[in-house]
C-alpha cells in the first residue's frame, strides 16, 4: 500500500534499502522515476538469486505484472533505477516488467538501469506494440530459480486483437539476460528495428534452449 500511495503522489519515488513484499502491480506513468536510495548496485555477481546484491528488493506475489509502463496516454519519460523485482512466489502467467505500447501515443523514453527482474512465472520483461527509445542498462533478466518455460525477454509485434505495432531504438547495454528452460530464448524479438546490444551476457543455461 505504501508503494502504491507513493507512486500516486509524486514523480520521483525513492525507496530505502530493504526487502519488501507487495501484492499489487505498480503502474508508472509520465515522468516518474522509481529509484533505490542505496544508489547504483552490482545487480548480480553470479547466476543464482543467492548472489543478488541489489539493496532494494521487491518480493512480488500479485496476479498482474509486477511493474507496468504504458497502456494509457501517460506513458513516456519513465525510469527504474537500482531496483530488484523477484517473482519466485508468484503464480500463473505473471510477468516482471510489462511495457505496454497499445495506446496510440506509444510508450517511449524509458530507462531500466542497474535493476533486475527475476523468477517470474512468464516473461521477465514483456514489451509489445508501439514502443521506442527504451534503454535497458546494467540490468538482469533471468529465471534461474524456477525455469519458467518462457523467454526471458519477449518483444511482441502486437498481441491480438491488435493488428499492428512498431518498436525501435531498443538498447540493451551491458545486461545479463539468461533463460533456464528448454525451447525458450534469452531474447525473442518479433518485429523490432534499430536494436543495439553492447557487451553483457546473453545466453541459455540449459540444454536444448534456443
């Protein structure tokens, strides 16, 4: 409840270092920043959740995506910095980060920096429809502790009933993206232009992964 109240009340939400449990999705809107007060963090020292060293950790047990950006007209200039969202206790088909570009205004100018989305039942990051100028920097997306059976990061052209979408200027800079389920992808992009990847680790950690 405190998280939801803070998001509704201000543009910059500063989170003190601690471990939190939330049961409702967070929806970030125009001009908002969700930032850990502990500053930049080593998002992972290794591939196990036990190696996580981000000082602000959110254990998410809700039924919708842990963090949603977009889906309405107020969906640009949004940042998440130094936060770790973990979905090991979530069930169903819950996503970690959902960037929704279904609104005609498009979701744009989004930064995910020094953060992690891990162990969600479905996608750690799900991006779809009209989305551009999104930067994932020094961040981690993986399902190391549950093998979700889905891609770690999924960029979908346009989910039904939508018939069109556009995604461009996507930057993945020094990130760790890993899938631990056979038949899945670390990054799956259906229709994206101008995708830039720098350094980092993008890999499958299971036999017969794509």
